[in-house]
């Protein structure tokens, strides 16, 4: 998924509010830009961004960014590395987290780039991201 259609992603979407149902993927990788909204990753932004990823990942969330983050969105740290990407460079944090078993979708953003989604999050019918992932649906064969 990417917000920029020119990258030819499978899905055009915003990582602040990923358009997928709970536990849609085994692993979700967050490799955001190092500029703009993602340059200064304060605690509130980390919580918001990682909560969306934790909601749609059932086994693991991977974070790759110059900002080292701490236990976001009730996830457990699994493993982590500092990655040197050049001879003289800003290093990257490569961190693996395990999402919690009990989790809720984000219902409201208090600050940051995703507040624009609050008007849709608050509508009574919710957003059409699906209640259950396809993997949990049993096919009815009729036998
Ligand atoms: C560091 S690159 C990641 C490249 C990708 N991992 C790859 O190997 O092709 C960051 C990407 O995040 C995308 N991006 C920026 N803001 C985004 C957002 N809010 N939601 C989803 N993608 C976003 C950019 O368009 C850019 O393609």
C-alpha cells in the first residue's frame, strides 16, 4: 500500500488509517518517509501510526525508520537492530513488534495528520474496512 498512486501500489491508501480489517495480514511493514509528517515522530504520532498497523497485523509489525520507538500501541518488542545503510549515514532502527491479542480500531485522532479522518470515523455506520478478515471465514461447500 502507498498513498502515492505513481508508485503503482496494489492499494492506494493512507498508513494513518489503513483500509483493512483487523488481522488482515500476518506481517505489516512500516517504511515511512523520513520527511514531512514522518520526520518528527513524537509519541502521539507513533501511537497513532502503530495502532493502525497493529490492528491489521496478526503476528508482527516491522518498523524501519531513523526514529527508535518504544512499545507502541500495546505491542511487545520482539527483536531489533540498528542498520547502517551507508559508510557515513543516519542509521535506521529495524524493530519487530508483536501486536496484542485484544485490540480495537482507532476511533478518533486527537492531533496530527489523521484528524481529517475523524468526520468519517465518527459516522454511525463506520468505515467499510470489513469486520472480519477473509482468512477467518469458512467457505460453505454445501457438503
Ligand atoms: C521510504 S519509501 C518506502 C518504499 C517502499 N518500502 C519500497 O521498498 O518501495 C516511503 C513511501 O511511503 C509513501 N507514503 C508517504 N506517506 C504515506 C502515507 N501517509 N501512507 C502511505 N504511504 C505513504 C511514499 O509515497 C513512499 O513511497
